[in-house]
C-alpha cells in the first residue's frame, strides 16, 4: 500500500479536528462544562484521547474554538441565506439576529463561553476565531464603515454585551429589547434580518414606523459616541 499524500493527511487532520469541535459543542450543551471531560469528548468524536492535546492546549481552549466555529457557521449561514443580498444594512441586521438567536438556542454553551472569555485566557487566537472575525469585519465594511479597525471591535463588544444581557442569570434582558437597541444604534429597519413576532417594543423608533434610518457612516459614528469614555483623571488614577 502506497503512503498517503500530504493533502490526504491534511484533510484527515481537518476532519478529525472538526469532529472534536462538534463533539464539544454537543456535550457542553447537554451536560455543561464541568460535567464534560476530555475523555467524553474524544469518545463522542470517535478519536483517541491524546489527539485532543495535539490540537488544543486544554479544555477551555477547545471550548472556545468549538464555539467560535459554531458562531462562524451560524453567521455564515445567516449572511448567505436566500434571498442573497449585498446590501450592507440587511447583512448587519442578519448578523445581529444570528448572534442573538444563537444565545437563545444554546444558552448553556454560550453562557459558558462568555464566562471563559472573561477569565485569564481571554480570546483564543485560533483559525475558528479568525474566520468569525473576518465575517464580522466584512459585515462592517459592507455596512459602510470608514474606519473598520475601530468599528469592528465596537460591533463585537456590543454583540458580546447583548449575549451576556440575554443570558444573565436572574436578570435576563428581553431579546426584542436588546435587538431594538442595536438596530436603533445602527439605523436599521425593524423588518430587516429575521424580526421576531410582535413588532418592536413600545417607544422604540424604527423606519418601519416611518422614521428615516441613519446613513451607515453616521450610524457607526453615533454608536461610537455612545460608548462611555474614561476621563483623563480616571485614566491617570488607574495607572
């Protein structure tokens, strides 16, 4: 039997890694983080236990990569669903709905993911996170940003904050209200994306009600301006 080519070996490694990521999402969603062992993940993926250590430094890094992959696939599906569109405002609306929808569909998984990010490891720089970042940056670009390097982190922070608010134990925010706030920040029509039933919350102005949307760059500037800035005094005192 002739040895496998480098391309075949690379494809096998890719599939093996993806099986581990899929198994992690499934098990943590079912059992929670603490009750899921690396042995459980390997068994569900049909892989050797030692293979996990080959790809990932530990369970926390494995989980982050698994969730980032799920977020990337979910966002990609939302952006490219029919009818396909190149309209930047519609794509941003779809992106917001995709991330909020994932928080609602996978609360245990996403709550665990956010908790891990807030620990010492922070963001894991893995291929899955980079693919997710590319899609979000592209969304901001198509929306009309004139400063993607500033506007992409802002969008990411707003989405992360919304996910935390949805999943906050004991005091969750209604998804419709959070969606309304994000859509208002970016001048999006409530009917764009995948709107929930019942219409916008009372008191929230939207283009569906006859009010004009902000042009894309103006909406981004408004969102940036609403983020609180540290005063020079507080900045100095924190050093």
